[in-house]
């Protein structure tokens, strides 16, 4: 439950930098792939952008447990710490806090394959049925439940502060649909770039229930170089 008197929590949702699997157009779920050279540059760019946004105010950096997200979160934490904006044990070189609820959707047997290899009938059903799961994998509905639970927990702890979450496509889309109060099928109409930033404000209603608002979506201005 949130306390209405403490103000909203600012939530900055960052998709990790690029991996070789992303570059090849592969489904990348629980396979623990690292950032590629471009992805490492993207992580540094988004870290600088986050540091500017928070302007030295206190931030808490949380990550999915997968390496590509942890490395992106670590770049953010390091940059914000230099600006004096990290809190608690994270200040002075502590690592990001890991929350398994922000892990990518489990693609099961489809993890690591190209989208073109998904059978057409399964692809069609996946896009139309939020209760569909890849063989041995996870539904979009399951992702939405765990992400909403995580965001409510962190927003309750960090009211009036800034939370940065380094995560993946499906959990970030789930956070956005949670904020908008729309169904899971909307995620198929959203596109998220590597190292993009989405922003939420999470306030509370008079009963203390979370009242999220979408402020920004898929911001990649920090990745655009000079002309």
C-alpha cells in the first residue's frame, strides 16, 4: 500500500543494450547472453541520459538477473554514483539490486530461434491469445502479474524517490500496459528499442492503491549521434 502523503515514485524502465541475439533477430528469453560491443556503447549512453534526468537526486537501481540487464544496470549505477545520486549500499560501488520478477518472458523451446521459425499458426495464436505460452514457456499474463507485483512493491518502498529498472522487452511492455490499464494483447502493438527509456509515475488513490501514469515511452534520443 502507498502513502498518499509521500508523493509519487518515479520509475525509469530501461531496456538492456543490444546483444548478438538481438542483432540476429532471435527470440532471446532466459538464455543468458552478454551485451555485444554496440550494446556496451548503448549501455553507457543510456546511463549518461539517466544521470542527466535524475540530476544527482537519489536513485535506486534494480535489475533483472540476466547478464545483459545487469551489465546495463551496472553502467547506470556507476554513472549515477559519480554524480552523487545513488542510495544506501549502492553508493560508492555497490551493485544493482536484482529482482527476478523483472526477468524476460520464458520462451521455452523457442528461446534462441528466429521469429521466422515460429510456426505460422502458433504465431497467429500467440498474438491473439494472452493465455498462450510457447512450448515449455510462459504466458504474457504471467509476466504482467509478476511485473505489477514488483512495481507495487518497489513503489511502496521508494515513494517520492526514483527507481531505475534495467529489464527486457516483455516486462517493460507489461509495466506500460499496467500503467495504462489495458490488456496484455496491447503489448503486440508496442515496439521497444534496445537501451530505450520508458517513464512512469506511481502515485496512490485515497485507499492507498497504486495509481500509475505513463509519462514517456521508448525514448532513444540519447542514442542519436550528431548529424
